[in-house]
C-alpha cells in the first residue's frame, strides 16, 4: 500500500539544454489580476519587457485599461513593484495584482 503524496507546484526558470540565448522559454508565464478579483490572466514572460514602464504597458493591455489608471503593481503576497530592477527579478509563475487610481465617477 502506498501513501498519497501532496505535490506542490513551484515553477522555476531554468536554462534549457538546447537553448542558445538567456531569454525565458516560450511557455514561461506570469499571472496578473485586478485588485479585488479572484481571476488571473496569464501573460507571457517575454512580453513584459525589462522596465517598469513596459510592465505597466503590458498589464494595461492585458487587463484592457489605460496605463495612467494603474496606481500599484504588487507581486503577491506583499511585494510592491516600483523600479526596473524589480521587473528584472520577475520569475515564471509569479502572481501579480494591479491596483487602480480612484475614478472621477466613483
């Protein structure tokens, strides 16, 4: 009789044996959601670029919002993303939450 095993998924980017570049693999993804939502969108890691501005632009496109409405990007559970240096440390499988500025209509 075998004992059931709980498996925990912890994605890690590792260079492929046949890869000639240091870019992430084609299937490397991150997840992003709007603050207060339970649903995530998957985004290709290669699409986010390596600057904070490119990350904001990518998330705005994916969430179908204007870039100027994004006030905070948080790597879950509690890391605030605010600099290019933070963006360069993003790994596949990371989860992000985007907060927005208050709208004039609220």
